[in-house]
């Protein structure tokens, strides 16, 4: 028997709800903090292969120990009324390895991106070491490459929407945390819209101060400017031109960001219901009941077992060179 999560009606449409085993008894706490510990309790990860190798994969499991897709089976929203969303952490702050949800592989494990046969590492652009936030994605979102965004006049980049988490803690690859949305930046990457959500971990010690994008300017002065420059220059060491931005690089506020998220969630629903051309995107899932791509727990386990668990030799190297691109 496969345990399907019920689809719950929210202001954002239907979503999968946590199984009864994941719900805490009334009056019981999930641990320190009201939200982050619960998010972690719902999900765990399993490594296959060696980190920093082409074969490395990080698979996700739910609280019952069943394999799931972090792209499709983790709900977008934590609560239907709050500004509270699930975020899948792909890259911890200050690291260089470009880890990402493998959108074209069944169950969408996290892997290290490969380009021209080489594992990808982002460059260190002075004064920054690697990524300057915890970087990841919102599950159950998709930037449709066939749909032109009315704000940017460019189509989507064919990925879940990206998140820059600005809290004080360095998180781990594969963590699922609850975040508050604060704003958004519209990166135009080789003619495609690549939205960047600005958010903060709800369990961050300073989270109560942050409600909108202006609070980032107030309490973390310089961070948004550094973020803009990071995205502008990060591909220059590869020989590519500077990236461009819609709205002249202006960060839009929370309300604008929420509308973008809502739109990308609708695109994802269309994708999962096979109402659009998803191309090579893998929509295999175990919990979206009405999806034609639904698979059983046994089928999901078979998918994982096909991936080598032997520790192949990894490179372990981090990017050491610094690039000075200031003007």
C-alpha cells in the first residue's frame, strides 16, 4: 500500500499535507523554535556516491522513511495564511560547489552541476567567498520556459524559483527550512527570467525584525548591493558577459515576490498535471495524488537503488582563486 498525502485546499490551490505520523500531538513542541525543527522532522536525506564527484546524489525521504521528490512532494507553503514557505537548501553559504535539484532525473535528487564535462564551482569574486547566502529553491514552483513573464518580457529558465536565505546560520545541503519572503530580484540570464527570492529563516534570531525588503536595507546595510554585484559578475570569470536585470536591478517588495511565487506555483501545477510541455523535466512524484506522474513507494525505491551507492573518488577541491572585478 502506498501512503498518499491528502491534498489540502489553501489560498494557493491544492497541496499535499503531512501524514498523520508527522503531526505533533496537541501541546507538544517540535523542539527549539516553532517551525524549523518541524521542517527538519518531516524530511531526511540519503547520500549516494561520493561528494564532489559526478555520481553524487542526495535523495530525500519523508517522516515515514519513504523516498520523495524535493521538487514535487514537499509543499510550497507551510501554512495557508502566513507568509511561511518551505525552502530546500542546495548550497550552504561560503561554499563554491554548484549543487542543485536535478530537475531532469527521477525523484529529483540534489547533485553537483556539470558543464563541459567538469564539476561546476562558482568563482570567488572579491571580497566574497563562494555563495554569500544559503542558496536553494522553493518546491512546487517552476519558471516555464514557454511562458513570457509579463514583468520582464522574457520566458522562464525551466527551474524551480531560486531563494537567497539571508539569516545568520550557515545551513547544510539538503536541509528543508521554513522561510519568510522579503522581496525579489529579476535576473535576466542569457535572455531568460531567473527570479531570485530574498528570504530569511523563520528560526533566525533576528527573523522577527524582517517583514519586507526595506528591513533588509535597514538591518543588513550593503547586503542587497552585494547580492546585486554577485549576480552581475559571477559568470564573468568563465568568460561570459555581465548579467543583466529587469527593473534596473531594483529589488521588488514582498507583495510583488508573493505574486511571482503564486504564478510559478500555477505553472508547476500545470506541469504536474501534464497540461503543458515539460520537455526533459522529470515529474515523477509519490504524493501528488491527481498527477499522471505519480509512482508507488516501491517504484521510488527502485529508482534510488539504480543509483550507485559506492563511494567513487571525489575531488574535494574548493575554488581557491580570487577574482578582482571591481570598477
